């Protein structure tokens, strides 16, 4: 409770939560407000917003209702963000935990692999993965997750390094707790908060990565993602700029919301900075 | 000499990672649908079976994967990056042609992001929770959340097409025969928009880190000591907070180097810059394995080098580190 | 006001109206005398692996190399064959021997003389062995005799129509110097990226990813030509960036439809530019829909016809292509006057009710959610209109109960998926018609090509009749009979419907009005530009 | 003597949401020239806030609400920032508790001391350099030029604090505020620093406001003493009066809680050994490819014997190896060699499951009451965890946890709470309950009371002594505090540089130390000549009786 109060005391964080709630509301009401296929032909292409009462955000270059795509796209972007982040965080935690807890050879091997992933520009790897495995939505989500884990692993590892010699862990060890219990029962819950906060960064980047893929025409065309809308609107950017500007703003606000919430969590979790 | 030994060690330590990357990518791309001949035929708009078979033989695509991987690694040991299928010349030559643009772009974007991020971060931290902080922090978040290709295209239309202040793309006026100062100014003008575009997200990150780091350091004991000494606020910040606050920023440079190269794929494509990022993208699309692996190899070296410089810089900034050497 | 052939076709009322190219733009008179000097900057949309038109036949190669390297013949404004390196030609009665007289006094850029030996080498070693589409064309070429330094006699084992050969040679008859290539690994010859030719411009520099430069050849065989000092090709891969480059004056020409359709719409209103399809008549393309007969629903002719009936092509052209294009009438485009069948028509016009009826008739009734069955659509990426058309197909077929899942691959992967792995139900891309059906179009229809060859018949469809017609037409030397054979091919394709030539499209150029003597031949962007000049 | 600094009716308000509304209430305190005034109190007494208020260095959102701080005829609370800056450092110097963090790690000592002159004077660089060297010599740093060039991390803790003092006194301020300046230091270093402060104060006639929690230090250095509790000044007066005849009950209780340095009479301890440590060594190797190897012999060939039912105290300064030894014994660290015999089993030779099974008989109590309990778990679960791991059903283990809570003096109903809901002393009790849950034969306590306030410390020590007898535990007690060791240990082992230099019954070691190092240690104990007055001593009976 105290935590929630601390969190909400921060106006930026509250705004972030509000924005996120708005995006969630878009996603939740998409089916109600726009029951038809958002990718279906709705009318003449490239109608300006408000020009036609039926399409208050206008239609895109393929004659699809932009408003419908924004609502349905919220689902896709959130799914991409959440699932890719979950994958990245899971890989990151396992690698980081093993590496930080055991040290030595395990650490060396896992860190070499992490290093390899970090040396390789992540967008490049993403391109290769999409080129190899295709651009179906699930593939893209997994690919984004797979290129995003190294920072989470490093963060987890650093937390584990600092926590593994803390007295409460040593106490657990003297009680006879096994490695798995120590890792997942004792250390991980304490290592988690900064990683969870960092998840907001991964999520923001995941949404941006998908839009960059769509920009290069490599995203899944069968889902109404905001990235696809931007990518498609790219060809009419000069005259019908609204086609890419509207989803651009949607992405901006979502990423903003996620970042603000992440920052708010961070501040609320770090009482020392609470008043900053 | 000591420096060389250190650099050598750093490289040696990075070798396993390098090997993982190269072999991993090689095998990964074997799984890709379509090969370099498909891409080539796609580019020329089709062809007939004889010609295609001839080309597959030419690019050694009829040999086994393991044989080609072994061959590649063996050549790599001799520092031979092979022949580029797209460009029909040695990969190393292609990369050397592309390197300057990428180095310039990354250098300028990094410097700009670092400098502006630092200044804005300081300003925000000094006015924490007041309107300049709110403004700067919000701006930072907006920068962070803006898709860079979108910003780049919009910037190009606004500054190049509507206002006509800056060139729309490219890496310099072609055939201008410019030299000296004029060449410098010309290159600078071409770099402004791409630099801004690439730097945007990093600027936001640096800003955030600098602000947090300033606030963090401000709470440390020695800052209180400095105040107890009777130093003016400015002196406290400049002489005591700043340098300490810079340490995480410097670390970040090394961590972000790889990401920045990735970001340059999009930026180079928007602004028609002849850099490594676009080369990498093209070699993926054209299934030009040698070129892709060459680019990855060189950019990995670049990242390793940057990290090495960051280490040196860090040691220079923090006597506690150099003390251990 | 003189009307072009295309506009005649437009006004015939058979085709969708196009407001796209203002007629006066074509009729603009060339004012004043040619001016010497100036630099022409040209948009190049993709990096070229090889700058050798006798190894690689593509517009991307031609747009650069045709200024440096010349072909035996070229086309004039009306698409008629005109002399270039060859000055005269003649076919023997049996159509198996074709004799070329070659231009005298022509020098390579390195100073050596151009002779029949060069033509002999190119024909036998490059055109017949390496050059795409030409290896098929020249497969029956047995020898090239050189009775003197300026006569080349091509000997074929089967008759070859002279028209076919000449029309093809405009694209597939570029000559590179024998003394540079002979005895080397031709695919890795340095002259592939630093070309040497006989053309009006000499190669200077190729900065990868940036630009290619050529400069005036002072020893060019046409006296006092060319007019331009230099030509610079700027490599700009992003379409929007290319438009910006045009508008900021960084480039003056973008050819072969490399800009965004929306930008084109705007540029056509810009008084500084001309947007034109004239001067590109020799190259036409279709937006196509390829069917995979391995899928049982697709193998049913009723389903294929229903698909065509379900898609409102005029609507698509009007609203998505900015009016740019005409409903397709078969493998031979209406601009190909020599072969376009008189009775060609849109075989399966938009008729949603008919489509539904055909699908019901075929036994594929609407199931859960109104869906009859699901198809996997592979767009073969090529320009912005392919994804756009793919989306439109998806939307249109949804309306008749066929769910379409688009599978996005990059270019190489999409080709592999369709032509190597046959991993698709329907595919959509471009088909380029190259002046004569025998050059590329019938390659696409004839069965028997091994898997892995893009744009060959990999559809699991085979028609003995079509194969025979194609083979016969390729060696029929009577033009009238050839025309009839191809008309039969068109009818047969319409009937069996293995591929849908859905939309007939023109290439277009955007060119600054400072450029003169531009687009004055049927394949101008791929011609030598010897007479092109710029106002100051 | 004249008053140089006068705090009048000072109240300092804490931000809303803090555990109390005010850090200081109506504080009146005068600091006179040429004296050392010790402000003493436990944590939360507001003693540090009073120091911060003087120089306007209160934490953010904490502000002086009312009152005056008169210095030099002006009210410091009302000065403009620039005016206050002119006083800071130049007229009022300040030194802090932890010299490592109070010095900027990235700048040299000389640079940081010189900054005092650059900020307040117009001296030339050369002059500043000379002054810095003179100052460093003044505070008895060996090789001043080298120290001036050094970075903080290159100096020892004592030298850093000397440098800090040199910096504070650079401009010869009339007032020096010392905020727990010796708390982070080892006892021998502490003695030297106290001596230095006294020496400099006398030489310069400085008025020193000395903030401490340690009555030993007070006895060592104070001229006058002010005792604070919960932000209120409860008693002040001359040092002798406060130390020997405290009036206020709180002062009396505080003084009573200070353990005397003389051990109680010897207890009868069994001759049998509960635990034998034989030739145990531990060497740390650090560094690798880049840093070059560094080898630290933390424990060398140490042999000890813990008598059955007795308490063996291991005393030593930081870096002596005492904690490493303790961790080797409970097998948190892998000893390089030697044997750890518990009964007839050598724990050092065991691995994996066998080790876990046998090492349950040796349990450990940790130093940090905040760091030794997993903040994410309910305290009942923490106590029950050990038995559960060893196969006790969860319900049974939790029931046992409630019993243990009662045993260590906590409310059994509190088992459902989280660690942060408890005070430091209570947490140490929880830690104890956790260790006892496995019914160990040997309890290793690593500085179990050093993080606690003195009154709480006394209670926890009493509890330990009590449990020791009730449960028949053998106790290995690691401490740096000789007063604590004197009170609870039957035998004492003194460690230095990884080796036991002296080993014997507590009374003997304290009365007649054999090794010079032991003698040094004892001589360095602050206030060793002061014994808490007899009246107060009566209140220590708890510990005594248990002993």
C-alpha cells in the first residue's frame, strides 16, 4: 500500500500509468468499437481525418480505417511489448542468475555468449533472424526477445554478484539451503526489482524495434500493428503525413507511458530518490 | 608498449565472443530461405536455368555447409575476409570504402549525444523537480519514444525540402572537387540531419543517466564535505559532482556501441549514407555471407576497440581503477 | 497536338482513364540548340553488383552502363530498330544465318579498335553462356563467323526470327571488349565494375553506396557528341529520400518507377518536373498473381477464375495506383503493337456474385466465420505496389470468404519460397515484358525448368499445347504467323489461367525540365544519351 | 571561558511521513572556546542533526524550524548562502565519520586540502602547496609529499581521517565539528586520532563539538558532555560529573549499558572440546588476466579449541582474519587446509549432502541486523526455513518458530511480519532464533552486537549469555570490541594478520596480556581508565548473573 502511495505521489509516474491505462483501454475496446477486420477495405484510401464522419482518423493507403487499426494495433503493440520483454527478461534472468551465482567457468562461458550478443548490433541480428525465420508475428516477437536479453542478463548478474555474499544468503547457506533454493528463493526476489524496472526499457525498445522492422517492410502484414501502419504510410509521408503520424504518436505515447511507469517504479523502489 | 599489451589482451579476451558470432551467423544464414543467387537473379529481374546453375557453382553454393564454414574460418585466420558477392571485389576493400561514413556518423552522433545529454542532464539535475527539469526530462522521454526513421524523414522534409537549409542526403556534394575548409563544411552539412537522427535516442538515454547520476552523486558524503568546506554551489558541481557523475556515462558508451551500429542501419538507409550499417542490411537481403560476416567482424572489432578506449578513459577518470593495474 | 500510341489506347475507352500524365508534357517542343556542358545527376535506386550489360540484363545495369557500353542496335521513338554498333543486318531465307555489318572507326575507351572479333566473343562467351534471358535466346547459336573485321555472321541450328533477335539485341546485344575479358574469369573481371566500352561517356569512378561517375568521351564516333560533361548516378535506396533529392535539385532524373506513387502524384504538379511514361515503352510490366496448382483448391479452374472475379482491378488502379495502370488482358501488354492480339480482353472482370457462385459450385461453401478456405499469399517484393496489391487481394478475397495470410519475406526469400520450395498458394509480383514475348514472357510459361530458377514455370502446371506453341513461335520467321501463334498462347493462358496478368503497368520517369532530348526513344533511360543536353 | 557558538531553542522539523515530526526540539547548547564538548546519544537522538544545522548542511527537506544559532554575533540560520559559505570551512571546520566516502575518490588528497585555500584565500599555488604539506606534517602523516599526491583509496583509514582533519583545520577555524570521527576506525587507530584531535585542539585553542555514541570515547576526550535522547537534550555538564554521577535516568541507563573492561570472575567450563579448529588456512587470490595476481593470506595455520558449553572470543582489528576464520568454520568459505572437527567429524573434508547434514550443528549469527534477513520473507518463514530444508514438515517448523520467538523474547504472534517491521535489536533476536531452529551444538556469532546501540547491545548480550546456559550451547564469538569480549567470553583468542597471537582465559588475557599486540589493543580501548560508576553497575546484573 505504501508502495502504491509512493508511486502515485510522483505526478509523472501517475501520468504514465494513466497513459498506459488508456492504451490498455484501446486494446480492450477494440473489438467492441471496431468489430470488423481492421485490415479490411473500409473505404477510399487516403481520406483525411475528420473528412469523413465514418473514419474520424481517416483511411490509410490501403483504404483501411486508421482508427480501427490504432485500436486493434494497441493489442498487437502491447502483445509484442509484453511477450518480447518476458522472453528477454526470462533469458536474461536465467543467464544472469547462473552467471552471477556460480561465477568461475559458468560465468566465463555465459558472459562470452552475452558479450557476443552485445558486440553484434542487435538490429542486425534481428534482421538476420527475420530473414531466416520469416516475419510472422510470433517469430518477430521471439526474435525481438532473443536480441534484447543481454542487458537484462548483465543487470541480473550484477545484482547477483552483490547479493550472493550478503549475510541473508550466507545465512540461508548455513541453514543448508541448496543452490536452486538460494538462487530462486533467496537472491532472485531481491534482485528482481531493478530488472523489472529495466523491463520497461526493453518493452519500449521492443515496440520501437517492431516499428523499425515494419519501416523496412519486414513485419507481419497480417496483423494491424502500428509499425505496419507507419511503414505503409511511409510512401505517402509527404502529403498524407497523418497516416504515419497517428500511429507514430501512438507509439510515442505508449513508449512514453511504459518509460514513465518504469521510472515511477524505480523511484518508488528507491526510497532514497523518492523525493526527486 | 603497455598500451599495446593491454589492447592485445582485450582482443584476446574477445576472441571467443567473436568466434561465437561469426560461426553462429554463418550457420544461421544457412537456414535462410534463398541464397545469394536468388537475390542476384531478383535484382536483374530473372534469368534462365543454365545461367542460374552456373552462378551457384561460381559462388561455391554447391558445396557442403561444414566445408564452407571450415574454409571461411581458415581464411579468417589468415585475415582474409573473402570475396563479396554483391560487389565483386574483396570484402575488405568494400568495408574500407564504407568505414569512413560509419565512423564519422557514429563519432558525431556519439559526441553530440554525449555532450548534449551531459549538458541537459546537468541542467535538469540542478533544477530537479522544477520546470526546467520537467521540460528536459519530458523532452528526453519524447526523444526516446520517437521512432528514429520517422524523425529522420520528417527532419529531411522540413530542413532539406521545405527550408532548403540542409542537403537531403548523401555523404558530400558529388564531384564538387571540394577541398580543405569547403570540404569540411560540406561534409558537416551532410552530417547534421543523420547525426541528429541517430543521436536522438542516445541523447535521451545519456540525459537520463546523467541526471540520475548527478542526483546520485549529489547525495554522497564527499559532496557534503565540499559544501562544508565553504565551496560555492557551482564549484561543488564542477569540481566534485561532475567527474564522479561522468563515470556511468563513460561506461554506457561502451555498452551502447553495438546498439548504435544497429541504429545506423536505418539512418544510413534514410539518408543514403554509404556506411557499414546499410552494407550489412544489403548483405543480409542479398544473402552475401562473406560481406555480412566481414561487416560483423569489423564492427565487432570496432566495438571492442571502443570498449578498450572506454576502459582507458575510465582508468584515466577514476584513479581507483588504474591503481589496480 | 500529337497523340502517342498509348494515349490512343487510352482514348479508345477500353482502358481506365488516367489523369496522370498531362498530354502537353509529351508534346513539348525541344527549344533551342543543344548546349554543351553540364552534369546530369541520375537517381540509382539500388547498388549494382556488376556494371556489365553483357553479363547482366537489367534496367538497373542499363541505366548506367548503356552510356559507356553500346549495343549492336537500339530502338527509336516508335520502337523501330535503329543502327548503333551494327549498321546493317540481314537474315538468310531459312532464318538460320544472320549477318551484321559493323560500324567502322569505332574505338574502345582504351584506344583499341572495335571489330567483329569483339562481337564474336560477346555472342559466344557472354550472351550465350552468362547473360540472363540471353542464354535461352541464343541457345541455338552455333557459331559467329567474321569474314572481315566489320562483318559478323551469326549461325543458328534452328531458325530465329530476325525481329525477335533485333528487338532482343537492343537489350541483350551490348558489346564489351574482347581483349579485356578473353582468358580471364569473366565473372570476376575488374572491368565488370569499371566498365570499358565504346559509348559516348567514359567510366570514371564507382563509390560503393554513393555514386558512379562517367565523363564525356572525346573520341566518340558521333562527332560533336555527347553534350554533357558528366553523368553522376547517385545511389539512393530510400524512395522518400530520392524524391527529396529531386526536389532539392540533387538529382534531375529518376527512371523506371523508382519513386513512391504518392510522391509521383505531387511531382506531376510540380512545374519543374515532367512525369512521363514516354520513352519507356519498350519495357512494360504486369502486376501478376501466380497460382500454385499443388494446392487442391487452386488446381480447380473455378477457384482461380473466382479469385480473379473477386478482385476489383479498376478500383485498385483508381484508388491505390493513382490511376496508373490498366486491367491486364493477358501475357502480352497492349503496348506491344507487334504482338498484342486484336481480340484481347479482360478475361475475368470484377463480379463478386459470379465469384461467390463459382466457389459454391466448386464445393467450397462458407464455413465457420464465413470462411471457405485459407490461402497463403507470398508477395515477391518489388516496389511499393506489390505489398499494396497483396493487401488488396487479402481484402478482396476476404469479401468472398477466402481468408488470405500474407507471408512477408525479403526479396531473396520470397523468390526461394515460390520458385524453389513452392511454399505458397498464391503469389504476387511483377512480370516484365521485354519487347518480344520470347525474351522473358514465354520463359515464364514454358514448363520444365528446374526448381530454383526465379520467374520460370514452377506452378505445378503444364500444358503441352502451350509448350508447343511457344517452341514453334520462337523459331517462326514469318512475323504474321508468329503473331498468330502468340495470340493463341494468350487465348490459351486466358482459358487455363495458370497465371493472372492482373494489371498492365507502364514504367515512368520523373525528369527535370532542364533535361532536353530526353525520353525520345522507346527505351531512353537504357539508351546512350549521346544527344541529351541540359539548359544552364 | 567565552561562548563561541550558541544554539538557542533550536527545533529541526523532519519532512512529513518520517517516523517523528522533529529531529530536534528546543535545543539549547553553548560551545565555549578551547573546549571539547561531546554530544552523545544513541541513533535517532538528533545528535548529528544538530551538527548539520550549524553549517546549514541538513539533509534535503529537513529544515531548522525555529531558534537561533549564534556565531560571531550573527544568527547562522538567517545568513545568505554566500555569507554562510564564507563561514563554512574558514571559520567552522567539519570532519565526518567515514573518511573513505567523505573524500572525493577521484581527486588527490593534496588537491582536496588545497581547495580550502583556493576557496577562501588568494594564496599562490606554490604557497598552497607548502601549506598543504605543512598541514599533513601537522597531523603526523608519514611522508607528506607522497600523501598529498595520493588518492584517498591509496591511504589507510587512519591516514584518510588525518587528511580529513588536516583539511578541516587548514584555515585554523575557531570551531571544529567532528561527527563520529572515529567510529569507522579500528581501535588502535581510533586512539591515535583521538589523541591527534586533542593535541591539535589544545595547541590551537579550538572549540570542538564532538559527536559520538561511545561513552568510552567521551571519557577519553570530553571536557563537557551533552546527552541527547529523541531530539531533546536530557542532561549536560562537565565530563567528570556526567561520567561518574549521571543524574538523568536515561544517562544512567546508557552508562549502565557500557560493558566494563574487566571480565567477570571465571566460570567453570568443561574441559571437553565442542569444536576443534586445526591448522586452518585460507588464502584469497584476486585478479586475473588484466590486473596481475594478488594473494592475501587471510588465515594462516590457525588452531583453536572451543570448550563444551563455553564461549571463545576471537578479537582483532579489521583485516585480522577473524571473520574469514568464522566463515571457514561454518563452511561458507572453503578452507585451503586444516581440519574443523565437530565431535569426531572433520567438516573440512565433507562435501554436498553430507556437509549440509553435518554443518547444521554449527549455526551462525550475523553482524548486520538489516542485511542478514531476507527482506522479502516473513520472519516466521525465515526461522522455519532451516528445519523445513532438513525435512521437518512446514506446519511443525512454523510452530517451532513461534516457540523460538518466545525463547528469544519476541512476540510469537509477530511471525507473520516482514523484517523491516522490526527494530535492529529485534532483528538480531530473529537471527538468533533462526540459528537456534536447527538446534545447533555450536553457535558462531560474528560481531552480533556491533551494529546495535549500546542499550540494545546489552540486552542482546544478556540474551546470548542466557541461552548459552539454558541450551548448553558452545559459542564462538567474533568481535572487535574488547569491552564486549570481556563480558561474555570465557576464553579469548587475539588475532592479527591471520594468526592467533595470544590465546587464554579471558581474565588472564585482560589482566596480564602477554603479546605486545594484545597490550596495544588494550591500551587503545577508549576510556579504559574510566569504569562506569558503581551505582549504575548494579543494572548490569542481568549479564553477570547469566554469566
